């Protein structure tokens, strides 16, 4: 039997070694969409982290009573409930942030980071471990957004948190889609190097086995692989 990770390891893994954005490449859509400014990136990161921790706790607490066949719909209901609470709080207390995030705030419901952690971890582990896992992954997600947004806002708008500090003309392309992909790839490469230097595995494309829902996939359980089917279609 594999040795169970300590709470410290569960917490720290999501920051670099298993960073959901930079190592597992999850949540790419909100990452690129909300990192045009640090303010929106911080808001998205904190909102997602709160939902991640709360949903992990509730799902872990209910894991023994949720029927196996309907666990995914149940997970989504729990996640959607917390997303609604967070969205209403943001609307009430930080309306400017709600306007910046727009549709991406309610879309946290379908963020594959949150559903992936519910399926891969919270549904199989205790409440404390699940809370720690959610907190670590949430902080890792937030840190990734902050780093990417700092680079994009600084080079693309010549400012940080709305304060102009760039001594030379800004390059607008960095707050557009092409610049977002470029910065995302650059930061991902740096994170992979740091993780590998710290003893982490080399980031590789693993086909279906790399999917966050791999543990619940019936085809993988039978030894099949969707990639084989794609090749057959070609």
C-alpha cells in the first residue's frame, strides 16, 4: 500500500509540483480570460479557492451517502450552490469586480479544477485532508493567475493594479489573446522546470490518463483508451 501523504504535502503539492494551471493544465479558459489585470485575476483566484475549499469539505462529508451512479450531478449541485453564494457576495460588496469578471464568475461551476478535485480527491478522502487539498490547489491557482496577470498588465498596459509604472510604451498585444498564450506558455515552462528541479515528474501529455476524470472513466477501467479510438477514426 502506498504511503499516505502528510497534510503538509497535500497542501504544498498544488502550489508548484501539481499546480492545476501550470502543471495539470486545467482551467485554461478563465486563466487566459481574467489575467488581463491583476485585480480581476486576484478576484477570480480567491473566488475559485473559496468554492474549492467549501465544496471539497461538503463532498468529503457526504461521500459515503452520495450514490455512486449520481455522484457527478451531486458534486455539481454542491459546487453550484457555493458559486451562487460567492457570486452574490461579490455583487453585494465588490460590484466593480463582478463587472470585471462578468460571466467567468458563475462559470466557476464548470471549472474542471474544482470538479476534478471533487472526483479525484474529496470523494475518496477525509474532511480535513480534502480541505487542505482544496486550499493548496486554490492557492496554486491564485498564484498562477497573479504571476500571469502581473506580466500581462505590466507589459500590456504599463501598470500594476492600475498604477502606471512602466518607463517605456506598453505593448498592447500582451493584454490580447496572442500575448496571453505567449505569457501562459512562458510561465508554464518556468513552473515545470522548478517542479522538476524539486523532484517532481516531467510534465508530459498522457492521453486519457491525464484527464482529471480518469479515475471515474469506465473505458479506462476496462483498459481502453479514447486516444486509440481517435487514431482509428483518422
